[in-house]
C-alpha cells in the first residue's frame, strides 16, 4: 500500500517553482545562493529558510534581508557575489507575491560595488612568467593552456568569452576569431596577433578538426567536454602559483589593457581593443595606472617655493 502523500508547505512549493525549469548552470547558482541564506538563518533546508523569511511580514522580512546583507559584507565577499545572493532572495519573494504566498516584495538594495579597484593585474612580466612555466612542455594540456593564456592577454578576452569559443569561430588563415562579447547577442570578428594565431594553430592541430568547443577537457572522465570557466581559472591560478605570482584570468585582461595604455596607445584605440562600451571605465584604468589622484595630492601638499610647510 502506498504511503499517503504529505502536502508540501507553501514555502516548499514556492522554492520548487523558483528552481523548476532552470538550466543546470542557473539551477546550481540559485541553489548555492539559497544555501547561503539557509546557513545564515540556521534552517534545516532551503524551504524552511524561505518559510522563515516569508513568515516575518513585510518590515521584519526586509530587516532580516538587511541583516543578511551586513553579514555578507562583514564576511568580505565581493559586491558582485553579495548582490547575486540578494537578487536570488528578491526573485524568490517576487515569485511568492505572484503566486499569492505574500502580498509584499523584498526591497533590500544591493551592496555598493567597487569595480576595477586593481586594474593592473600581474603585468606583462607576469604574463611572460606564466608562458615560461609552460615553455619546456609539449604535452596536449600545455599546448591548450598556452593558447588560452595568449587569448586572455594578447586579445584581452574575458574568461567566459574564451570558454564559449567553438572551432568554427577560428579562422587561422585570416588570423581572426569570432567572439560573443559581454552583453552582446551576436559574435564579432577580432583580429589576432601572429603569436596568438600560432598558439591557436598548434592547439587546433593537437585537438583535431572535429566540430564543437574549441577548448575541451583532456581528462578521461570528461574528455572532449567544453572547458568550464572554473577550469580556466584554475589553469591560470595554478600556473601563477608555480612561478610565485598571483594570477587570475581577468587579471591578464587587466594587464593587457594597462600595458596598452602604458605604451601611449590612444585611449580610443584601447577601447576598441578592450571592447568596453563605456570610455569612463578606461579612465579608471588610466588613473590607477598613473595614480593621477595621488600625483595631485602630493603636488598640493608641497610647500610653496617661498613659504614654509
């Protein structure tokens, strides 16, 4: 005889509806975000955490949300991480309002982001050191990782742009790749330096001409699967550790943009290289590169030639 069905609580049904129909990557991200809130409130599972939040009432729930934001800030998490977790909570409560579980929404605002605090990255010397760590190796992983490094630095690609590349996006003869940039729906052709073309050519020769992802896993368990952003992050981080520097994929992009500015390249040309839509972001790079604010601070603090300090 079948056991009787136990009705789910409204909060449990809400969480199931919130997570239902998501692609695996989004489902994993939202589940992690809800898990963070569950751990904060000490609930047994995500449904109980949601029930605790929803049962508070409008004011108390927003107070709990504010306390959670403070907790995340005090943990030293990046603003982007904090805001993603808050967005997940707001979306959950918004769906609860749509479904009639609560008559209100969560109004806790995001943490203030401080983007581009460190825009220098490991520098060109750091990039060359990472390449040096691979110089004596000819195995398939080294060939693949060398091509990834050159794309991250010599073309200033974002990590997500690298992992999205397919073999069909590469035209070695023309020295061009087609990249789907951040916030863009269509791919755009980007011209490559000769050293980048050579590294890609070596990887394609090693990889083979089968259609599919350009950069793939090489371990037996996941062979031929698209390389993930986390895997690229680990590749760069581990190479950095091998040569004694802190290296991250986005740091290589930062280093390339800073190097371009250091060489006196016109800022509009650098904008075409970096593909930043807002020129003001490059001005942040430029200020961090030269510390213009610090120069002014020192200048105005100096005593007048005929006076005293």
